[in-house]
C-alpha cells in the first residue's frame, strides 16, 4: 500500500493504510482507490469545518472505519453528541439520530447526508399518538425508545435504547411509584423487556423492518448448518428469535460478546454491516449469515458525507419548544449510570406468560 498500490498515490496509501487493513475483506481492490480518495477528502474537510462524524454500527465498513470519529450504538452516539466540542456533527445514521444530536447539542450544526435516511420504527408513531396514549393511561410514565422522532420524544418522560431499556423501565416505575409503564414504539422490544422485569408494560405495535423479518426457522437452519456457532440476536427481533438464540442484546452488547468471548463462529441476527464492522476487531472469529439490510442506513455513503461537509447540507433542526421538552427525556437517559455489564435479554430464564397490553 505504501508505494501506491491499487493506483492511488503513496500519500493516500499512507493516510488510509490502517483503514484498508480493516475493510479489505469488504471492499474490492477495484473499489478501493475511489473510496480511499474520498476518505482522505472527508477527513480533510472535517478538520476545516471543525466537524466530527458519528457512525452507527450499521454503517458500511468504509464509512465506519474510514471516517467515523465516534462509532457504536444509538446510546453511545447520543452520549458522544453531547460531549463533543466540535462545531459540526455529521450523523452517519438515520434522521432520528440526527435529531437526537441536535436536541442534546442545540448550539451545534447537525448534518444528515441524505434526508431520505428514515426509519420504519420511528415512522410508526407520532406525538399525537403519544398524547392519546397518555389520555388512556393517565399517571403512567412514558418510556420511549430513542428510535423515534423529536415530536414523540417531546411527549416522553424518559428515553431508552435496547442497551438500557430494562434499567430505564424499572427506574421509571420506581420514580413514579407505579407497577406499570408505557414502553413505545417497538412491540418486540417491549415484549422482550417485559420478560426481564416484574414491571407491567403497555406497548405499541411498531416494528423495525430489519429485525421483524427474522424467523425461528432461520435459527433452526443455522443450528443445523453450523452447530458450533454462537447465535446472537437483537431485542428488536420477535420473542421466539431471542428464546432460540444463545445471547440477545443491543449492538453494543453483541460487539462486547464477540470481542471478549472470541467465539470461533458467530451468527449475528441483525443488520448486515454489524458483522462486517466487528470482524475487524475479531480476526479469529468466522461470521456467518443470515442478516438483513436496512435500506435507510445504506443511504449514507462516503460520497454524500463528503457532499454534506463540502456544501454544509442537509442541516437538521428541531423547533426550540419541542427540543426543550425532548431534551429532558433524552438527558434523563444519558444521566442514568450505565449497567455494570452490557445489557442482555435472557429469555431462557425469563418469566413466563408475561402479559403485555398492546395498543
């Protein structure tokens, strides 16, 4: 690489050598020259604009390893957005994440490289829906998954992610002195949380289009084909998926499982790029399908990240009154102490016949 292999300059090769080592199994030599030049250009523009790129675990490896200043799950990125001293945040993720960054950092310019990078789960509920839910269940705290729009967060008492949902639900029940909370909008996350706690759950029928497509037959097929593989599932999957998996947790917990336990073979039941990105940190582990692509995450590319910084487009704003109300809910989540170990969803030891009121 240092001598300009693949047709790129020696200077570009040196600047991107560490990146190439991490993406070489996912980017072809034919693609690499163009991607390497974009990575160099983006990193230059970041310095000029005083910008950082927050890259979610579902970004493609060239984005994740090439230009991500902070990488991780939605909880980790939310915290980094609040701590960052940069003037500009480029959200390499989806629109609700950019809104969350703006809510926590109103003084910063927040850019989303593609305005079409949405989320099926966030689109499943509105602030008006939450107001009606609260009318139906007065006095119950509203715990809202961070995968929601700003107007939904503004109607919320505290946000959560899959990494801390059980912790947040139990905190809210204690703080409000109740034995039931509203947990919206992901139906499967709510059901999986309910199996881990004695707190009653009122849920909404929202679903992630990536995770709802997995079936118990997928797990059975993988067991038969790869009997030695560890199977890890995301809690946005249906309950039967988690019950059949060896481990279930947030993307951060999945990454921790692989890098600390170092299984010889692993199946990640989540978005495809997750395995590609962890693989660089787990060279001794073989990653096996299946996975599903998120079409929204895949709208974010090196090209439109470069364009976002070059033209300072597309800026994400949140009305101040809405942002102020949403900020309380997000900040409450951020201020909670992290769990002593990465959260997991153990449906083998779960309480059985857990009742969830689905709205």
